[in-house]
C-alpha cells in the first residue's frame, strides 16, 4: 500500500516581505541624517560636545524623521523574529538556537525602540541647548543603537543559521554568511571599550539586512507529512 503524503504550510506572514519592509524603513531613516541629505550630517561618537550639540540644535526635523522611521522599523523586525522562530519550530527545530534567535531579535527591536525614543527626546526644542544633557543623551542613544543593535542582531543570525545548517534548511553560502556576520556582531561588543572596533557595527548591520531578506525568502514554509506523522522540509518556499 502506498504511503499518503500531505503538505503542511506554516501559518504565518511572509518573512521575506517583513524583512524587506524593515530594511526599507531603517535605511529611509538614515537618509535625512547622513551625507545624502547634505552637510553637516549626524555626528559620530568621536565628535566634541560642541559639535554634537550644534547638530541637534540646527537639525531637529532630520533627527525627528530618523527617530520616527527607526521606531517604526522595529515593528516589522519584531514580527519577522517571531515568524522566523515559529517557522524553525514548524520545520522541526527543537534545539536552543530558535530560542536564542527569539531573544536576539526581540532585544534588537527593543533597543531600536529605545534608541529612537532617545532621539525623539533630543529633537525637542530646548533640549540641545543644554550641552551636557545633549552629550549624555547622545552617548546613550549610541550605545543602544550601536553595539545595542549589532550584538543581539548577531544572536538572531546565529540562532537561525546554526539549526538551519543541521537540518539543511538554507543554502550553505547563506548559512556561512549568517555565521560570519553573527561573529562580527558579537565582536562589536568590543566597541564599548575599543573605539577602533566601530567598523564592526555597520559590518554587521547592513550586510545583515541583505541576509535577513534572503533568509526570509529562502527558508522553507511547508513540510511534507506522511500518514505516520513524520515530517521533512518541502522544497516550496515563500
């Protein structure tokens, strides 16, 4: 007697679309405070207190737009994290990697909300007139949006990539890229004590957006289930 096979589809939103929306909102938030919007642009952590205060005094609208879009970007990131972890478990992942990814993704989204909220405060009239307060808020925002983003973001990528490697859920090169970026993300923690490690933050962040979109579209969304109850990933994806 032939064994009956049915296809089960993961009941969740399209992960690739969520990843794309997240990346678009985040990058759009950078536009008004970077070189593309003209000089001067958003100060770095190496800038003087006068330079930092001057920027926030003269560019409150740009800062407010950035805060608004980055706050909004945290929502699809949180939804994407929940979707990816749910899908991994649907595909048969029982290891701790899925929970690590959940922790990393949610913490990244939380830190994005906190960082954007600090920016929102700094964009209000009168705040930037106090140079000491502005500098303190700026470094808090940097900690949350710099290493506070890249370190947990690395955990998200590692938590997805490692179980995906064992179950062969993603192409090897996608898994390899995710692990390299995850390592860069964890090493970006060093930036809190070593200013020279700053490059690890954008190295984790921007290629990581590309990895998230790839993973969202390539991770299988269906499994084949036999009448005996065994399950294996199907080839169809969303």
